[in-house]
């Protein structure tokens, strides 16, 4: 549906040329670790990060962890705020010396998206690291596209649906995303067609199911 829409080329220009990321193969396992109780503070971010990833990445749905945290640069963590019941996926972009392992310093936009008042300063959260599947290249790219297309929704879950080799130069991967707003919960299916020889996207589609 959006494969030729210039709107997406403007809001997400790197989707058409993911340079520097190599092709990969993986097996899907529907696995998530148990949530970990912790706390979150907020920040406006800064120009430099220990991970070399800007706070503006992933539409500002970003966070910093302690230097000894089990979460690594670039990893995705699902944060749930029990007080509002909202969940969101954030990307680790920075590391803070001496920060507790069970605390995140999230961007202010994350704090507000969870429904927390910045004046609170600190909130209790549940953290769940996503499976290795969700660290993969195309699931992450499509996630950002879906978040841009449905800016009023939070992405609570997503999963790998399937991978098809249409020809030696055309491979299609499909993912499903569960989105939640204050009014409804919807499921969006997104697929990407790419050339595995040069790792370039040919087209992508996003549809509600």
C-alpha cells in the first residue's frame, strides 16, 4: 500500500537503502523473558551517546541503561507502565556510569507516551527484553515505518510471520504489529520485498488486518 508513497521516503529515508547491514537468516521462536520490575526517569537526551546512536532514533522512543546493565546498545526493550497499562518498545542508545541495572533513563517523549507526568520524575515500570528475532534488520525497519504511519498508537507487540524467496534477487518478509490507542487496538501486517544480493529494499506494504 505504501511502497511508492513519497511521504514515507521523506519521513523514513533510510528504509530504501539500509547501508552497512548484512543479509541474515534466522528461525522464529515465540519467546519472551519474564518482565523485570524497575524504575524509569526521563531526559531530553543529548548530542552524544556512549552507543553512538542519537536520542532521536526510533522516533525518540529511546533509553539509556547502566554500564553494567544486561541490555546492550541497539537492543529493544518493552516498557510497561502499570499505572496506565500502556506499553511501548524503546531502543537502547546510551549508557550511564553507576546507573542501577533495573533503571532506565528514557527520553521525555517515552515518559509522556506511557502516560506519566514528567513532574513525577521517577515511575515504576516493568521491563521485558524482546527476543533476538525482534533485533533483526527488517522487523526493526518496518517497526519504525508502522510507528510513523500510526503516530497516535503505541506498538505493544510484533512478531515474524514468514519469509518467502520469490527469486534469487527477491525475498519477502512479513511481520505483524499490535497497536494500541486510547480508543482501540488494531493489528497491522507489514511486508518488505528486498534484494538479498545487495540488501536493498524493492518495496514494502502496510495494511490493517
